[in-house]
C-alpha cells in the first residue's frame, strides 16, 4: 500500500523516486495521483517526505485536485532555459530537471525512475541531469520493484474500485450471453436478422459498446475465441469465425476503468446449445481444479504452492502440465494466476519458480484461472475469477458470475 512506500524505499536503498508522464493510462502516476487529467507531469518523492507534483500552467486545476503539493513549471521558465542553452532542448530540459531537484535539496543519493514517457526523450534528459548532478545515482528496477511491491496490497478504496469495474464486466458478460442465446440458428450456426452468420467480430464490437456505457475501457482487447483458437490460451479469436453450437468458446475479459484505472479479469467458457462429451469432460476437470485451488487458499502461503497443486491435480486426471512436460503446448500450459490492479498482471505471481516473497499477503488481489488446451482437438477451457485476500482470511470473489458451461439457446435449429 502507499503507506508502505517509505519503508519499501529504505529496503530498496532508494533516497527518492521520479515518476514521469501523463496523469492517466500511466500506472505509477495514477497510483500516486489518483488519475489526474495531466498531459505530462513530473512527480518527485524523497524518502520520508510527501511527493511534489510538477505540472504545466494549463493543468493547474487538475493538479490541485490530486491533493498533493504542487509546483507549476512556468512557460517563461522553460523558454528561459531554452534560450540560455542556445536552443538545445536536451540541455535546456536537463537544466530544468536540475533546478527541480536542487530546489528540493536532492543533489545526491539513489533515484529510481518510473512512469510512461518517450524512451529517447527521457534518456536524453536523465543523461543530462546525471552530468549536472553527478552525485545523483539514477537507477532502474527490474522484477519486484519498490513501486510494484507497494501496489501488490490494496487499500479498501482500491478494492472498491476493482469491484466496481468487476460489476461492469459481469454486467457485460450477462449481456453477451443474452445476445448470443437470442439468435436464430441454422445448420448449427448463429444467424443475424439479415440472414448472415453471427461472427466473433460482431460480438466484440458489442462488448466494447456495452463496456463503454458502463464506464469501462478495453485497452488490451478481449479474448473471445472458438474452436481451435479456444485451444491457444492467448488467441484473441478470429473476427471472421462464425459462432457455432457445441464448440467451446473461451471468453477472457479484462476491462479497465476509463482513464487508465484499475483492471478486472474474468474468464468463462461456454458451449452454445449443447456440449460434446469431450468438451464436458475437459470442463469438469478444469472446474475441479478451480474449486480445489479456491478452497486451498490461505493467507501467508507461497503462491508457487498453488501452481504445484494445480499441476498435481491436472496430472492426476491425465493431462500434461508445465511441471510434467516443460514446454508443452497442450494440457495445462500456464500458471494458476497473478496479481491484478493498475496493471492486468501484477505481483504476486504463481509460477513454479516464483520466489518465497510471492505470497498471499492480506490485501492482495489475485486471479485463479486454471485451464486446459487442446488445439489439435479444437478444444479449450478456462475458468477465472478475481479474488481479494481479505485481512480476516476470507478469499472473496469481487464480482460473481455463474460458471455454467452450456448456454441454452432460445430458438431451435432451423
């Protein structure tokens, strides 16, 4: 949580952090500002002190709404820096950054960089800053960065925001189910009123519209895949594929609050009208692992233990896994889950090789998503929910939706 940032900065040996970029669609900046409508800003936080938000004059009201201490970068100051550096923008912005840091008494120590910005521009400015303040060690972090570690455990406000987008997501899923099952069927293909087949692309356009109406956005697209594509975990589906009865459809939906806020992640697998015996058997195996994994969740446990449990359960039912057949592309081919928040994939992770630090701490939000994939048999099944590890030890699904495999059609085959 944000309240842990100073302690985490100390444990990561950081004296300050710099966050660069827009105020929206930029997870580090959204996390620290709440998601202000800022075209570009710089946020500097010294360890043990509140953050300072530097912003342009035109966005002073938006900056003020963050509740942070703000400092305006006057256009006249920028022009002065450019003139003093003979039009060299790299040197001018390096001088501007140098003044920002010097004014905060930050001329030495370890500085970590976060945010979203043009790599070339940022590199040029920071390299110039390094020349001007050689005592400042500019570092980048990989893996369990300080900020990702802080973001792993959520406050109650963050939980309610995730729950809100989850409710929007499940509302859309319900609309999709109603839309699909209301179509006429001819030769086991769903038909539109104009007599043409209903296709994957038609459904995805509806999904985006319905989501926007509920205050969400879909920046990373939607997995809505049928048949062979359902057997490839991250295949988003072929827009031209018609919707057919009996084939498995993997519907993996991971929308975000509009403006670049919090994500939700949920997957359902459907068969329209009926399921084949083969699809039903695969679904029952996935449902069993989903239920057993959910029941086994306990605070404080290493996440890798749950990946090992999923492998054991699937192997016991005759399926290859990444543990029994490393590199397999059929069977159970991914990890059981991941953290979720301002990124669709956050800490903790559930890989078999995950470190001991990856644990079910109070406040984490995770997904549980076992799946089985057999593209050679035109089959794939995945079930996923987003779950909050409450401080009282209860693991709560933040937005419920039925796990049914078969969606009965409202019309008969024509």
